[in-house]
C-alpha cells in the first residue's frame, strides 16, 4: 500500500527548523502551522485539535512537533472508533526524539526510523517483535496478506519467548530479518497461495498473486467456490478482472467489495496478464502469477463521480460520508471558494478550480475524468441538489450518448442546505410547510419568479430565498418583498443569516415591514415567516423564531 504524504504539524516558530529537516525526508509533506504563531508554514490552521483529528480521519500520516501527551489526548476520542489508523508520531521540537505513537500496522516504525535517520538520532521504537527481529511479522509488505491477526499475535509472542522458526515458501522481505531460523522448528511461517487450515504453530502469509477473470456477472459466493475448486486461499486473490462491458454491474461491484479486492476492467482485446491461466468448471478463468500482482497495473477501475454537499461551511456539519469521499478523491472540481473549504488535500489530489458560472463545462469535465477510472468529486456548498451541481451533472449525463459516461459510478452525497442551517440557528421558522426559491433570474425569467412569489405568498407558505441579491441583480429583492407584503402583515418575522456556519457569521431577526434590501447580500439567506410564524426573546439575547406545527385552529 502506498502511503500518502505526511502532514507535519507545528505549534510555534521554534519547531520550524526541525519541521524543515523532516520535510527533506518527505519532500511531498506540507508543514501545517498555527495561524499567528508560525510564519512561513506551507499551510495554516487555527484549531489544533480539529486539524489533527481531520488529518487522522483522512488517513494522513501525521508528524506532530509537540509533547506526545498532547497528541494522545487530541486523538483519544477517535481511537475507539473503527476506521483509519494512519501512522502518528510525536517529534521533540529540538529534534532530539522521535516517538511512534499509532499506526503500528501502517508502518509507523518505518517512518520513525526514516525521520530518526534524517535527524541523526535513535528512534524510540517500543514494538518488541520489531526490536528483536528487525521486522514486523504481522505487517507483511505490499502484495502479501496476513492470514489472521489474532493467531499472528500469539505466534509472535511464542517467538519472543525464545522459540525458533522455519520459513516455508518465498518470503524475500524476511531475508534481511534476524529470525531465529531452524529447519526443525515447531513454528513455521508459510508463504503460499494454497488454501490451508490455520494452525497455532503456523503464521500464514498469502502472496496476492491470484487473478479471477470474469466475462459475466458473478457473485462473491461463486468466486469463493472457484478459488476453493482450485485449492487456493481467497486471501491470495489480488483482484477481479472483468470485461469493460461489465463496468456498470452493481452485482460485480458488490462481490468484489465483499471479498475486499479491487475490481479492474479491461477491454476484450487487452493483452493478457502474465500468469498461468486455467478454466474452471463454472466458466470462470483463474490465473496464478509467479509473484504478487499489483492490481494498479491491470486495466483500470470503474470511475467514480460523487457530487457532494459540504454543508454551510463548519467542518462538524459535514456528513462523514462526504469526508470519506473527499479522502479517497483523485480529482476535486468546483468553485474555488468551495474547493478550498473542502480541504486540506494531499499533494497527490488534483484540484480543478473554476468559475462559479461554468457549471455544465465542469460537469462534463468531471465525467471525462471519471471515465479514465479516477475517483472524482464535484463540490457544492450546502446540499448539491439545491441550486447547485447535482442537477447540472445529471443534465450533462442525460445529454450524453457515451456508454462509458453512463457506466460511471455516480452518487450524490447530501449536505445541510443554507436554509436549514439558518433556520436551525434562528429556531424553527421552517417548522411548517415552506417554499424554497432562488431569486436569481439568470436561468429563469423574472416573470415566473414573480408568479411563484405571488402564489407561494398567497398559499401562506413560509419562504426561503437563495441568491437573494447581487451586484448584477440589484432591484429584484425589493420587488420580491413588495409581492410578499401584499399577502402578509408587516410584523411577519424575517430571518437574515449571513455566512452561517462560516467565520464571521451573523444572524438577524427583523420583520417584513422593516427589512430592506441593503441589509442583504449574496452570502445571505432570507427566511420569511408565514401568518403563524412568531418570535419571542431568548434569555441569552436575540429572539427565537418558529412556525408552529399546527395550522388553523390551535389544537
Ligand atoms: N447549494 C447551496 C445553495 C447554493 S445557492 C445550499 O444548499 O446551501 C447560493 C446561495 O445560498 C447564496 O446566495 C445564499 O443565499 C445561500 N447560502 C449559501 N451558503 C450560505 C451560508 N453559509 N449562509 C447563508 N446563506 C448561504
């Protein structure tokens, strides 16, 4: 597994020197410095805890130049969650110590040794097996899979207790290890793709050198049967290789996911992968290569396109599914402000920032990238389906006759829309039926906006206005308020939320009689109550605004 570039996190200028020395060891790494405390960092942050936790959740290796205890306490809330566990290291600000803290199976000790070498110090390695044998037996290199972690731990502790070991099979990475080898040993390390019952005195390591070639949709069950028929361990399966014609097969996608292997696609006339191939009784073709196979070298994956909503801006209002999608993205497209809001990104992620008005072009560009097998994210603020990119992406797909575009794994991931984020801060102004409108007449005639305003106001729906005003649309909001005022009393509550969920947010409660367009700009959400919307003072200042659940006679 290739590791992404680490993040080097520092809290003060005193650490900059050491950070730069570590950066020489990882040229791709970025130095993240605390705003106002660090001059000359590559990136700045203002909240240490949130930054470190977000990096961790994005599976980014983290090198923090501060006390180990601070790092431990910062990450503690995440440690019980199952999920990413990237390498995490604490390094002394004066470059005198490097302490691997987390990510034992992700190569943290290797990183500690690399950093220590570049700082000319000894790393504080505490993993017994590694100290004794010079390698972590439970973390075989890329291309090999450990049979069973729990049995493995027991095996290593037997070795540490002084037993010797035999190596059966081809384990080139163990040649350099200092293992107490003995051909008569009870304990054995088996490296082979053959199916084998796990036993306590054996450490099973499987080379991922088996390929399954499929020409039609096959279940995980059938794939397992195929391997069993060939007497091969399913852990040795490197990937499933399918015909291009199966790109859109959900069944195949689920089967590969169930087996935990990549699914790669090749055209029918693609050159064969070098392996010993054989036909199985159920029509599947199975290949065994001489050495582990890197799936990245075979064909390409099914491209993915996710249209995501960032929510209003605050990181904690972003859905975990959206964060996970951003972490696995190869390409990120969107309006520059939103792309920046979606970061930080790794150096291997490609950002395509465009002007806000180039929606259709951006949507087509996203498909062009996705059909190459890339994982593409298109970002919107709030929810992608509310006056944002999801509809543009579907319009581009609808207009396309390219079967490859239609076979892209397309998904929309929702976000908290500005109207809902603003409503939540004000109380519950949208607690009953409401109508959402964009006041922009860029993509629709003003006459239809007036008509809808008139009818929605007459229908006594609470109203949420997106795109209420801009420099090129200066008069429209005033006109809209006039239309609403024909149907609603001047004391009707109005909420103005500006930059909600972002730094410097403001929330203002006023009334229909008092609101004026100059209190509103293009970063403002306008909520107008219905006839039942009311407000009352809240203890901490300001007002609560809500629209009751009932209508008509109070129950
Ligand atoms: N997809 C977005 C809306 C895009 S339209 C969503 O679901 O929120 C852009 C308009 O949304 C802006 O003109 C403004 O009216 C509103 N808006 C977006 N983010 C906002 C925020 N953080 N605070 C207040 N209004 C916001």
